[in-house]
């Protein structure tokens, strides 16, 4: 497997795969930001409606990570152990699993969208727009489920550039679709929020077709139809051994964010909209941490699969140093330009002033978040995934949510208090995970070894 061999050579440098993952993630964030910027021309309420609805969409996407994250780690370790046929079988199985999960969640979101939105105590106007959006994007989540899985398979096999180009294609289509449906170009009726949903559906559908074509072109051991229905229990166990803890941690985080969103909603519509705008901007700060975490996860997975624990240990320390330096630099730039950045989204002086103050927290908040992303990704790559779930429950629900309410509502600190809670949570978990890595307990958690037989 040519690309796989390239990854495990000593000449393979971390940044050579991280930059491609970074661009892919950057394009995904651009896709979300383009929705926000374009909807801002309609109204701040439209931004709030899609922002809240997307929290539900993101929760479902995190559930898809049960399979896609477990697949990435398992395939990487199989390839590191030079068990290429097993890697192919795991890939096929993972596509089937996430398709089934995606269809079930799409149906659930379509049927119960009103009840889900009711959790946020939105006004009738905002809730109505949210339901319109979810009827399209929520009902077609199964497309994103399969898209995520195939993308993980390509990255694990070393084809990060192809996954990046597919994201570029999807974003271009989505941007064109938004322009046509939101603003009514070429004689198309102005559709507003419904247009964003239609554009999202079209771009994801075309991207899925493209990425499947790429997968069949690139993988040297072709997936056959029978591979999709070969539900090997041993492979499922390996996928879920990583996937369930990884996705559970992210679901825990997302649920805590939904709880905090409900707290922020108590502060009023302006506070809710400010939170959405600042979150959009902060997403650019954490991009490199995300990319570095995913790139390191691939490399660490290969190294532990090959039995090179010392090199895996050093890889994380090097990745963490690079990611923190870049995150701090970007956070400084954003804090300097904060007023102008918020002004891109709105002219409301209250929102601009409030959002500008919150962006100063990037200097403290985002390095802590990067610490978390990189270290936890590496622990997950080794098979040591359950510790992060335990810490998520303890920190997010024991610190972040109650502290956000206490500071933001009880003490009247508003959004400032909420962001203090975010910061405490991220640093507490990040430092704890770092000492877990230093303990090297993860060496006993590896899923795959070179001597593993094809009949696992």
C-alpha cells in the first residue's frame, strides 16, 4: 500500500499531513461561517435559529463519530502492523454501520425536531425558522454520516490531500447554492433559511458521490459488495472500543454546550446571537489544534501498531509544542482585530461590544482547548479512550455547566461568567490528560499487534 508506506517512513513529517487536514477543517468552518454571514443579511434572528438548530445537527454528527473515529484508529493500527486486508474489511464494515446509524438519526430528527428545539425556550419566530432548517438538514443527516466515514478511511490510508480536495469541492458548491437560494440569483425565488438547507443537502450529496469515486480509485485493495455485509463481531468490537468513548466524550461536550446555550438564552436574544458570532470566530483559532490532533492521531496509530512506543511518545510532545505556539499566535491576532471581526457579522453596537470583550478570552481559552484536542487524540490513537470520557463527565458537568450558571446568572456576570467557566473546564481537562500521557499507561491499551491474524 504505497501511501501507507509513505506515512510510516522516517522522512514523514508531522506538518506534511497536518496542513492538508488543516485546510479541510478550515473549509468546513468556512462552510458554517458563510451560512452565518449570508443569513446575517436576512436578520439576527435567522442567525440565532440556524445556530441553535446546528447544535442539534452537530450532536448527531458527533454520534457518527462512534464509527468514524474508531475506524480511523483501527485502520491506522492495522496498517502500521502491515495487515492491509484487515484494514480494508474494517473500512467496509464502518461504512455500513454509519449508514444504518445515520438513517435512524435522520428519521428521529425529522419527527421530533419541534420537541428538540423546545429545549432551548426560543421565541415562536426563531423556533419556526429552526424547524424549517432541520426539516431538510436534519432529515438528510445520513449523507453526512457516510461522508465522515469515507473521509476517515482516506485519511487513515494517507490520502489526506484527496479528503481536502473533496471538502473544497463541497464548499464551492455550498457557497454557490447559498448565493442562489438566499439572494434569489438567476431568477430563483428567495428562500432564506430553507435555501441554506437545500444548498447544504446538494453540496453534501455531490461530495459523497465524489469521495466514493476517490476511495475506489485510491485504495489498492478494492472493497467488494460482500465486504459491506460482512459484519465481523471482532472488527465491530475494535471500532467501538475506540469509537464509543471518543464519541461519548464529544456528545458529553455537546450536551453541556446545549445546556449552557439554554443558560445563555436566559440572558436574552442579543446574548445568544453574540455567543454564536464569537463561536464562529473562535472556531478559526482552534483549527490548527484540531488538525494537529488528527494528524498526530494518524501517526501515533501507525507507530503503536508497529510497536514503536517511544517514538509515539515523543510524537505527541512535539505535536503539542507546535500546536500551542500557533494557537497562541492566532489568538493574539484575533484579540487585536476583535472589533472588526465581530463587525463582519452585525452592526448592532451591543453585540459588537459584548462579542469583542469575549474574544479577549481567546488568549486563555484556546490554548487550553488545544491542549485537550492534541493530547486526547493521541491517547485515543493508542486505544486509551475511556479516561477522556470520565474526565469529560467530571469537568463539563461538575465544573463547566454549574459554574456557567453560578457566574453568569447567579452573580450576574453574563457571558463573561460563562466564558470563565469554559476556560476553567478546558485547562483542567487538558492538564489532567497530559499527565495521563506522561504515565505511559496507554502502552497496555493497543488494539492491534503485528502478530494479529487475519481471523481476528
